[in-house]
């Protein structure tokens, strides 16, 4: 999976630098001949490695611009807190069912 990740990173950096050059997941799926989940996994893996793949309503883009990176950070933090709330709700359901934590 590493060569495709490397290719994806280079493609984003060379072809989709900046918000004005954002690309939708559907277009990336066609270019890389894969499903949306695979695009999301590659984006996530690159972000985990410190590659600044940002996103907005127009799609994904590569950016070294701090405001773009901050906006993506805020979006990720919001998603993380919603996932945490769902986790806590499920934990409550489990403790009600089992009478324990």
C-alpha cells in the first residue's frame, strides 16, 4: 500500500496545492481507481504522517497555509468529539445492560 500512498501524496502536492485546486473524492476515486473509503484511508494515513492534506466543501487539497490547516484541525476535532460522545453513549448502554462499567 506504500507505493500508492506515495503516488497519492505526490499527486495531491503537485496537482491540488491550495484551496482553489481542491478535488472531490469522486474525482480522486476515478483517478486512483478505488472507492471513497480507500481515499479517506489514504488521506487519514498521510495526515497521521504529518502530510498537510486539508479539506473543505470543495474537496481535498494540499496546503502549507496555516489557516487552511487550522480549519481542517477544527473540523477533525469536531468529528473526534462526536465520535467520543457516541462512544460514551454506547458505554452507558453497556453498563445499563450489564450493571457494571
